[in-house]
C-alpha cells in the first residue's frame, strides 16, 4: 500500500484525483488544501509520495516543496499547467528536489483528468520508489568544480560544422535536475556537438533549453527545425517529436520529426541512438544514459558499445530512477558506470 498525499487548492481537482487513485487501488490517500497543510501532513501522515499542485493560496507549491525537502525528504510529483509559466515553475520545483511532474491538460482546474490518468498513476508509482535529491546551490557548485579544474574557457563557441563525432544523452524521470548537474560543466571549447533526448512535453522543451542556455558555457538550442550540427552546441530534442539526424553532403543535420508510433517514449532515445549509428563511425560516438524509468535507448546504446563506441550509464547511487541505466548495464552496453557528478569530466576526457 502506497501512502499518497494529494495537495491541491481546488475541491474539484481533489475529488477527481482521489477518485482516480481509489479506482486504481493500492493507495492510502490523505488530502491537503494548500502548501501549509502539505508541510504538516508530511510530518504526521508520513507519505511515501506527494502529488503537489504549484499555484495555491496561503502557501504555494514551491514554498511548500522547499520546506518538505528540508523537513522530511519524500518523493514529490508536481502537477502543473502545460504553459510556459507552468514550465518555468516546474523546472524550479525539480531544482528544489521534486522527482517528476505531470501537466494538467486544461490548466489549473482540469475537467479532463482522464487524459492524464495513466501517466499520473505511473509517475506516482515510480516516484514512490525513487531517490529524491535535496536542493543544492548549482551555481556555487559549478564555480567550485571549475576552479578545481582549470580556469573557465571564454564563452565563445565555434560556429563551424561539427566533425565526425558526437555526444548523445538519453534521460527521462529526474532528468532536468540531473542535466543541470552535468551540462553546465561542459566547457565552451568542447569540440563535439551534444544531442539530448529528454522525455518532456512539447510546451516544456523550449523553456528548458532557454534555462539551460543561461546555465551553460555552451549554446543550448531546442531542436525544433532542421539545422546543421555545430561544434560547441547542445541540442535539446523538441517535445512531442523525435530527434533524428540526416546527412546533406558533408553536413549532418538534426531534425524534429513527428513522433514515431514504433517507439513508446518521446523524444525517443532509441531512435536518436539508431540515427547516430547511421551517420557516425560508432568509435566517434559517446552515448550517456541517465536516470529514467523504462528501457528507452538501451538497445541502440548497447549496439554503439558493441561496434566500438563509448557509453556511460549513470550509477544507481545517483540516479533518481535506476531504470534506463540499469537496462543498458543489463545488456552489457555500459563502457563505464559513473555517478552523475563524475559524468561531465568523463565526457571531457573522451572528446579531447
């Protein structure tokens, strides 16, 4: 029995959510109307997982989340609107320690909860087994790590066409927070392009790319249209699409293609990995599998290693959800297993 705390200021949403989870079975449910009650229930009810709204009176979800993380660490799934403002608040929540998020299909008060029924139940169940991370000062950590290495490179990137080499990263649940711990540590003079397939809604990937661009020495771009790959840039696969590659003469181009029905998750890590194999010598590919549920990308990344490429699987100790990395390891597809805080340095050492 999973102890679930549902936090939402809307009586309608609370009724819909409790009916949804009661019909599913296997949940002991408690309700809270605002962030203040959520903080109290975290102490007295001691939930295994919290489904937390963001916009609430008296105490909003972000304030409540910061107090919950400091008071009693528990996996939290944010339930937010699928808007740019909702995306920005969601990324802030993930930075504070939330494990995952689910978008309300019609804004703050949803009359279409059934549209997200399967996703919500799946993510809450997965989160109940996840390892939440406490918030930490990202900017100061990055500054400290760069100081320990060499002076940071000037924020200038090469605009030339990318050479015959690429870094590809697959990630799902817990990904935005983990990517914030890795991508800002890659230097501005990194000579390879970086492709990221992060399972994320279409309305979230552009705000996420903008956020990461502010944190990273490298340029970060949402791959929303056809564009030539450039060295010294990070391409975030557009949500609601798949990130694939094509070659036009000597130029490799990244494309956002409509979601393929042959794959379960999008942007598809598996499809990105297969596409990289079509256009690069596998020995010139570095593939990184980060936190996430499921097995997306495990087969393609294992094939990359088998054909001479280098692969990294995030370790169980640092993964929020040790699903995708575990599947890669199970297939013998990991050249090395590393905690998230060691992955950036490994990428840098391999691409020099």
